């Protein structure tokens, strides 16, 4: 019975706590719970209880992972998350054409790949030459898969 009373009093105490200002309250809230669905739902309720609920919601439903990888749910994608679904799909669908263009050091598929990877126009010739020079690392065997090609291109590009 004592534990139940203590838990109730703790809940009442912590749910009544407030931080001094809205901007610092939002900053503290995001710092404590991170991004995700729980953060969005509980955003205006900055108390310890609601922070715990937000973290629990984020963790239980696994939505932080989705938010980070998609850049949604108030999550930011990592800066090196260049390998988006468009790049992966493009490489998977065009493995042979990309291999031919890398070997030649030019071509439409390389132009498209550079665009998808947000390579600035003035850096494209260096990017193409670098891929051509590292062809054997990118296409390391006849059985190379598209994910390995994307990873190799990204590592050569410095991402």
C-alpha cells in the first residue's frame, strides 16, 4: 500500500514540474526523448511523466528508426545518408550499364548516379575519373550485388 501511495505522489509531483521557458523546455524535451512518434504526441506536455511516455512510445513502436532513416517524425537523417532508396534502386536496376559507364569514365548512367548522389557539376569529372580508376574495387567479382556497388561508390566518393 505504501508503494502505491508513493508512486501516486511521485506521479503527481513529477507531472506538475515545468521548465522555465518554452524554448528551453522544448530543447530539453527533444534532448531527453529524441525524435519519433512519442515526441510528436507528447510535445506540448513537458513533464517527467510525459517524457517517459514519449520515450516508451518511441521505443515500443520502433518508429525512431523509421524517422531517422526517412527524415520524418522530427528526426534528422544523418548527413552521410546519401544512399537513399532512389540510389539503391537505380544501381540495382542498372548494374550492367553502370559498370560499362564506369569502365568508360562517362555515360548517362554515371550522370544519373551523380545527380542522385548530389555530386556538384564541377566535381563530376573528378567523381567519374575516381570511379573509373577504382573499377575493380566497385565491381570486385562477377557476383557483386548492388548494395556492395553502392557502398564501394560511396567509400570512393568519401561518404
